[in-house]
């Protein structure tokens, strides 16, 4: 028979372990749509950053692979899209329009990232489209860690000096670093929100 003191120590240790897991082990979902591979490369950078900052699980899925269960599982959702005429890609808009409703996404962390062909080709507008959708679902939206990434991470892919014809799809390492930083920030904020710090 287990004594009260032993049971108390066991329950205290269990509480500490579970609390630590909830603070450090947040689930982050990185979802993207990519035709030419640029947005997928950014998504991989974002996921790398989230994994570096969290002991939780990070799922990297295309919009076609993502289910409502994935969205509900996540503590944070980061959505990526190529920019088409200053908008998100049609599959991303379709994806955003069919998220679980009735407050089921409320208080999850949300962020966005985009890839665009040129400088001033609508990247910030597409990022805002993602963030606006997340706000409708009562999510807490965040940008990157500095003022240069206020709306999330973005990459220019087809305009000089940010192109490289030797390797496609290629993204300038400066933009990939912004993707990593966004993933790190989202994972850290999700942990802080859950932990109450």
C-alpha cells in the first residue's frame, strides 16, 4: 500500500511534469500551398524555427493534406501562400474559408507567410488576407519578431537581386532566416500563452 507522503510526492511530480509539458510542448501546425516550390521552401524554414523553439510537435502539411482535426489539434497555426495579384492563392482561400467554426479556433496563435515574385508585388496584402481570416476565427495573430516582419515572413523570388538561376526553387537565405524567426516566435508565444508567463 502506498503511503500518503509517497502518493503526495508522486502527484506533485506528475503535476510538474504535465505543467512543464504544457509550457514547452505546444503543437504548431505549418500549412502551405505551393506550385513552384518557393512557398514550400519557406514553410520548411518556418517549421524548422518552430521545432527549434518548442519541445512540442510541429506538423508541416500542404493545404490538401490538412484536416479539421489538424487545426483543432494545433495550439498555433501558421499559413503560407504564394501571392497572386496581391491575394492568397485560391486553394488557400478555400482552405481558410472552411475552418472549424463556433469558437473552436478561438485563442489559438495565428501567423502568415508568403512568397511573391517581386518587390511590392502584394506580399503584405496577402499576409493581411491570412491574418484577417484568422481574426474572424477569434485567433490571436502575430507577426515576426522585428518591425521588418510586422505582418509575418515574406520572400521575393523572381526579381533581382533575389534570384538565382542555377538552383530552382531558390530563396535568398535572408528570407529563409525570416521564416525561421517567425516559426520560433510563434512557438515561443504559444508556450507563453499556455504557461501564463
